[in-house]
C-alpha cells in the first residue's frame, strides 16, 4: 500500500506499507495540525513501481 496526503507538495509517500497475512492494513496517521484532511491509499508493487487506482477519504483531525 502507498498513502498520500492531498494538498502536500509531494503527496504520495515513498515508503510502501505492507499488508498483513490476511491481506489487511491497519494504521494510525498523524497530521501536523488539526483541521480537514484528505487521505489517499492505493495498492503499489514496489518491484515494478506499478500501482492501482486510489481510494480517498476526507475527515477532520483533532
């Protein structure tokens, strides 16, 4: 998995995140300030650099 924080100069992070043995991914993300955030996730093959379509969710960080 690869994540992005929409609105940043380089939104897609270069550190891929691994799925667990059941194919799930669970994590907590920190943001520098409270307020609205849009976070994107997409599947990434680190070997080829190919990736799937992104899924985005918006929320308010406190």
